[in-house]
C-alpha cells in the first residue's frame, strides 16, 4: 500500500508532513499542488498562532516494505 506524503512549511519555518493512506496513485501533479494550496489556504490546522500547513513544499508517494527477521508469534505457532 502506498501513502501520499504532503510536505509543508509551517508559518514558523518548520517542516511538517501530512500523510494520507489509501490514495489514488495516478494523481496529476497539478491536481495535488492545487489541493495542497487549498489545504494551506483553509488555515484549518493551527497550533497556537502557528499555521501547521502554511506553504506546500512537495508531495511524494511512499511505499513501505517490511522484511520480517523473526516473530515471537510465528515461533510459537511452529512448535
């Protein structure tokens, strides 16, 4: 499963990431940029006076691959 990571700069020049699961994996860059700008313009996310998603910086699809080394549950099931 891929995630969409939306990277923003806060109003206090810090980096912030908004992660979305179960996302359409064929989004056009212009659409993502437009929606990120809408999130920013809404000023919906604040912490005190800081706007958390103030300026869009980047968007990435991220896929996490887990490679098991061992599992206590699996070891117990095999006995």
